[in-house]
């Protein structure tokens, strides 16, 4: 798909992996609607990137919120051709810890935001994409989800997070199959240890230790490398139903 002039919605698009993708797609000529809960960052990034980038404050778990954002994208971008899901939360807690069993409320919240929220955006975005004119391949849209290497090698304390990301991996192919007749592709990126704000509060020793874990290169990943993968997925029509690890060859240990 030629990105230039296409409409893209990006959840979690105000910062981190989503922010990097917003920047890259805007630079490539896409019209972007940032969907995020952080109104200050979202508006600031939209203002910085120019008139083809807009912002909508969205809760991905809320039907009306997402439906309204997709309608806004249809009106302001001229259609939805790309939906990139980066919104998510993390949680660390052992099944049995110092204070008893794992919080059921926390487990449900992580699943609701990461997995259900992703699907909520997919279904409304896909309904908008079917209205697009097909390209030479019959393609009308591209969906990109974000999982994690925790979907495959979840560490101690990551039961909720790994379950949510494993669910995203598990639904990628069925969704690609469901949407094939509509000319819509669906793929997932599984990032490794990426240098996001999550790492900013860690001691230098901890960051240095984590940086030694990938096979090569020996460093944390850059959000721009995830954005580049998203751009590659959009531009390569023959990538479909896949989960692509971007992790420097790391295989996570139990802790």
C-alpha cells in the first residue's frame, strides 16, 4: 500500500511506540488521527506534525469512544486505510505473592485494555475500511497490532500481561482470514526490550543488564525500529496473518 495520502488511526499514538509510528507515517505523507488518553501529549504532537495530523481522546475499551473516533477519522482523513494498535498497559504480579493471590481485578483490566481494546478498534476500523476503493491487489486496508515477546516467553509475574499479548498473537491469523475477502490484511508486531518511558525510571545498572540480553545488537531497541516495521507491513502487500518479532534475537529467561 502506498502510504501517501492514506488515512491512518494510531492508538497510543501520542508517545512511545505509537508516537514513533505517528511521526514516521506522517513523514511518509499519511493523514493521521492519534487516538490516546493523554490529551496534552496528543494535541502537542498533532500540532507539531502539521495540519494532516489530528488528535482524539479515546478509551479503547469503550465502544462509543472508539466508534466516534473512527467516524472522526472518516470525516477528517477521508477514510481509514491503516489501523495501528499500540495502546496498552503492563502489570507485574505473581499468581501467589506476599499479599496472597493475584488480583483478579488487575488481571481483568490488563486483558480488557490490551486484548479486548485491540479487538474493539479492529472491528470498527475494519467496518470503515470496507468502504475504501480497492487497489490493484483488491486491498482496502491494513491492520497492525502490538503484542510482545512476553506472548512467547513470559517471565515470572507476567501472567496477565503475557495472556493479553498471547491473545493478540492468537487472533491475528483468524482475523486475517475473516477479513481476506474484504481485502484487509492483519499482522502483529512482537517487540522485545524497547527503550520507552518505562525504562526511564530504572537504575543505569538495570538498563545495562537488560541491554546485554539481546543476541545482537547489545542494546535496547529504539521505538523508531518498531515504527519502521509498521511501515514495512503497510507497504508490503504480501505480508499477511503474521506475527513479526523485533527483538534482537532475545529469548527471555524466567526472571
